[in-house]
């Protein structure tokens, strides 16, 4: 059996933090769990560009008897996403060995850091609403979100040839979610069955007009006086979230790092000693970029 040393204990602590970090982050994401995530365990640095391939469009040819095939030369388009965000959350633990003995202490320190990173990702993704310019914005700023606006959004995505097999999402703020929840056709058992009962009792809308409806506190608001809430309706491939690995610190520099990676998502956990506070410092950080992949697969739904 290998002897327990300060070196392997330090590595064990960082691995423990890394294992708990990512599930905690994923549980606080809304948009981050809905969009197309592009992750590769390759090292990158801020400012690098990621090319995300977009499938080309092809046509079917009716070949006549004795005829020949019609060769097509489709171009694979690329959407470029710049890795322009290096987000981090740092905290200190005075007696880090207690984390091993009392796992709940780790959650006490980790949860605020994970929430901070999740909020940053959510905010950046929802800030892309203004880049959906192919479809005319729907709804009226400062007014309640209506069934007609949701219906028009689904029609816009259908006309943009979003596949019937692709899931479609509507992400709204708390007020718009409440407005949808009060539409009697969707919140009464006699008109919506079990779905209406869930909306009435559990407060969960679930699905409306082929949209899975979610609410977020980070939906962007613009203007003054009558404030416009910029809700978004989109298919998964409308938005891309590209994430790449950050390099580990150089050996012998007093810092230990581990990667936490799961489901096309990844981050780095770094532990170092801070002599001025006599504490172990943990930095959880990630390098990512967000961008629109298919402009016509998203639409602004204002309220």
C-alpha cells in the first residue's frame, strides 16, 4: 500500500473538489443545458477561434431511366466562435483537511462558486438574443406574453425548416412564465388535462405549442419606461457554446490542478497555498465562447 504523503493528499483533495464541481455547476444551468455544446479536451487560450461545422443543404434528384446521377458539391459551412471568456470563481479554505473528513463543508464552499460560474454562462448565452435577425421579432415590449406570440414563434421555426425531430425551447423571464401559466387553456384540467393540473398545482408549464418552456433570471431586459423583456425561442443548433481546456500550472510552482469534464462540459480546478492568509486557495475556471450557429433557428419573443 502506498504511503500517505502530503503530495498525494494534496492531489486527492483537488480531485475531490473537481469531482464535485461539475455536477454542482450543471444543476444550476438552464441555457447551458439546452444549447449545442462543443467541447474538446484540447488546450486553448483566450482569443482562440473554434470552427463549428454546419451541415450543408442538399437536394434530391429524380433520376430518369438510363440517366445519370447529379453530382452535388455541398459546402460545409462553419460558424466561428471566439473563446473570449475566461470565467473564474476563487475561494479559500483555512483548514482544507477538514474537507476530507466532512464532505458537507466542501459543498458549503463550492456551491457559491458554481452558482457564480453558471450565472456567467447563462448571462452570456441569453445576451445572444439580438443576433437572431433572420426572423422578425415577435410580441410587444412591456406587454404580457400571449399564446399568439408563442404560436407565431413555433411557426417561424417551422418555416425555417427546423426538423420535427429537433426539440424546441422557449426561455422566458419570471414574469412571462407567470403570464403563460395563467392562460386558462394551459392551466386548467378540463382544457389541458394532467399538464394543466401540473401548471396549476406544481407551477410547472412543461410544454406549450411544441416548446419546452423554461424560465431564467438572466433573460435580458432593455429600454426604460416600458421595459422590453427579450425572451428567446430556439432549436438546439441555433446557439453554440464552445469550451476548451486551460493548461495546468507549471510543475514546481506551488499549484496543483485537475480537470472536471462531463457531457461536453469542462473546467479546471487549481489549488494553491496563500501564505498571507495561511489558507488553501481554490480557483475553478473555464474558457469558453458563445455564438449563434443558425440564425434562422432562433427568434426573439418580446414581452
